[in-house]
């Protein structure tokens, strides 16, 4: 099993940095849920369930843009849930597998 990459993510050839963390991800989800409720959203989609670590290894590496998305899952590269996953389940009552 590949070692999960840690935050922040940086694209080697693009002038982009993503300075994230488990806490910032959880804060983002908290804000997202609050805005969704305020606006009467019928559903919320979290695009990436688990980090891309294994996928990047399988395909021989991540592209410059893929590396920016690699660590945005509600599960890390080992399949361990992040704090945002706990919030997702607590607020929405939907277990993601």
C-alpha cells in the first residue's frame, strides 16, 4: 500500500499550491453544510471519497493537476476516515463506503 501524501499538495510544473489540512477540510465541510441548509439544497456531492494515492501508484504517477486533488478524500490513502467524514456522517446520517 502506498504511503499517503500529506498536506499541502504542490504541483511541480504549475504555479499552484494547495495548503490544506484535515482541520481546513472539516471547516470547509462545516461551512458547506451550513450554506446548503440555508439555501435549501436537496443534496450534496463530495467528489472524491478516498485519496488518490493508490491510483497515482497504479497509473505510474499523478499529473500536475491530479496531485492537487490527490489528498481531498474523506478517507486518506490508507482508508482511514478524516474528521470531515465524521462530520458528514453526523450531519447527514449517510455512511460512505
